[in-house]
C-alpha cells in the first residue's frame, strides 16, 4: 500500500480532504484551513495553463520582450492564456 502525503500548495497545511475528480479524472483536494486562500486544487493538472506559477512566468517573459507566440510555445500553453494573463495584468 502506498501513502501519499498531500499538503496545500499555499499554506502548507495537512488539513486536506479528497474533493472528487476533475474533468479529466484527476483527484481534487480541498484545504480545510480557514485562513488559506486556496480551497480546491489538484496535484497534477492536465492543462499546463492551470498550473501554479504560469502567470508569473508569462509576466516575466513579457517584461523581457518575449512575444505572445514565443511565450506560448516555450511554456507549452495556449496563446490565448498568454493574452488573457497580460490583459489582466494591465487592468491591475
């Protein structure tokens, strides 16, 4: 029997419960820590655009004058994810 210890990616809490399955069949988890801003997360995402830190990488690459297509190709995500992330960044 294999035991996987799951920690919340934001608060590093062990107060985690299983919370069903995602659309592609991956196990979802819910953090029960009331002070944590993350409620539901997965350990592995099917879509790389949903992974943690992708938006930060997009912003860094845009600051270094990488184009939208270059960023999408390097990070292996959709160019629409890059565009929407940069649009959200300009409104903030």
